[in-house]
C-alpha cells in the first residue's frame, strides 16, 4: 500500500530546469562552445559538479580543480540571479490542486532534490511547509541516478521504498527512483522517460486517484 509521495523539485514543482540550462549555456558560450536542449536533458537531476564535468567533456576541455570550482561558483551566481526573481507565480500548473488531493488522501510527502538551492527555492515559492521531509543536495553524498536522495526521504518519513511513489522529470531521477525500489511517475515525454512506470506530461494531467490506481 502506498503511504508517501516523493517529489523532485526542478521540473516537477517549479521550472527551474530552464534557469539551470540558461546558466550552463552562458558558461559554455563563455568557454567557446554551445550546449543544445537535447544535451541538457542529460544534465537534469545531475549534481552541479557532475554537470560541469559533462559540459567540459562535451566542449573537449580539461581544466584544473581550482578552475572548475571557480566555474561552478560562477554558474551558481548566474542561476541564483534568475532564481531571486521567483515567486509563487512560478509554481507549475496543477501542483496546488494535486497537493490538496495528496493531503486529502492522507499521504506523506517528501522533497527529493539534489539541488543545494532547494530550500531557498521552496522559500521563494512559499512551499516549505508542503513537505514533511526535505532531502536536498546538502544532505546526500551521491546524486541521481543514485537512489540515496529518495531512500533517505522514505527513511525520514518512516516508510519503506515499496510504499513510495516518486515524481520525476529527469532520466537520472527516474533511474534513481527505480533503483530505490519505488513506483516512478515520469513527468515529460514517454520516449525520454521510458524507464518510468507511468508517464504523464505534468502533474496537471494527473489525479492522486489515477496514480494510486496505477500502482495497485
Ligand atoms: P544546484 P533536482 C537538480 O535538481 C537539477 O535538476 C540539476 O540541473 C542541478 O544541476 C542539480 O539539481 C544541482 O543543483 O546547482 O542548485 O545544487 O532536479 O534534483 O531537483
Ligand atoms: Mg528535476
């Protein structure tokens, strides 16, 4: 029986994925190359340092650790500049309705984001209290596709992985949920998120009942 829903942040609750992409693209451009939207799919749900490594490899660059630390900080500054303008208006369509159904169904909720900026974003959109457990990039040692971010969320809620449903927009996040032994709802395209147990365009097109029926 399902007792908890675990939500990714970027691309599920808010569209910060676009801000990550803009900031990484700006960095790549300054380094003399470009990254496509398709390449960006592989960065979703991947930690800041791992993303930078993938981008540098894509541009054929090998840099010192010192330089990489500097570039990661630069990207984060640009990202924070974009995030600082966010408000509750940036919550994705369907999230509020879905969360009221979640509460009515008596399900527990946790956030599972590898972003170190997750608490700040929740604060900006006024959703800190919507989660009983918040697992972010500062609380984990391994990013997605490792399942740690979700298994820690389940543990903090006091439920087993089999009692959880994960909501994810990223290939790496869907894999993390599956490796954690959870039912995974992929939000996005069925081609990209083929590993998910159920795929929908966004939370707007789902009800809690549909999800619970699909798990049973
Ligand atoms: P930060 P999620 C992930 O968040 C993003 O999808 C990914 O693009 C980003 O690199 C990562 O967080 C780290 O974020 O640089 O803010 O620590 O999808 O797990 O909510
Ligand atoms: Mg995401």
